C-alpha cells in the first residue's frame, strides 16, 4: 500500500490535523478548555488499550504528563497553614528563601516556615503576586 506524500512545509499541520494525539503529547496545555480536551484524549486512548503495555496506554501516559505539568502550575491545593502553603510553593517552583527577599527577610521567611510567625497582609499580597496565586491560598487557617 502506498502512502500519500506530504510536502515538508505542510508536515506539521498534517501531523496535528490527522493525528491529534501528537499535539496532545508534545505541546503544553494552554488553558482549561485545552485541559478538558486532553482529559478526553486520555479517556479515549485508554478505551483502546487492553493492557498497560498497549501503545494507546503508553500514549495516554505521555498526555497525562502534559496534564500533570498544567495542574502543577494552575491547580491550588488548600493547606491548613501558611507555612505549608509557602513550603509547597517553594518546593514545587524551585524557589529559595533568599529569592523572596523583596517581600520578607530570610529570617522572617524561615520563621513563617517554622510556624513561629504569621504572614503580614503585605507579605500575603507579596507572596501571592510573586507566585501568581490568589491571596486566599495563604489565608486558609488564618484567624
């Protein structure tokens, strides 16, 4: 069987239009609508797999990697304290305490992380802006 020849200049659109799974594997998720499409793609791929070793299941895992990346950046988990919220963001984003020096001194950040000090309103706003999260992320458990 002969395959139709595709011009090199049209190869990218051919692969994406005719094989949407490739787009789901390679490109980061842009927004919540794209997220929903990827979740549906994962479901569809798994519906064609009879074992974890099937190609469809392996492709689904690659798409799931894009979902994980997106969720790591956009999905916020409620924490019981400001210290847990800050520790999570520091760890997840690879940020060091000294990187927050324009918001709070390193000793203040350390005291917050060790539950010896609560964040001030200015610090909450500063951390929220720095990490691009809503201020409510740091408000859970604050009385």
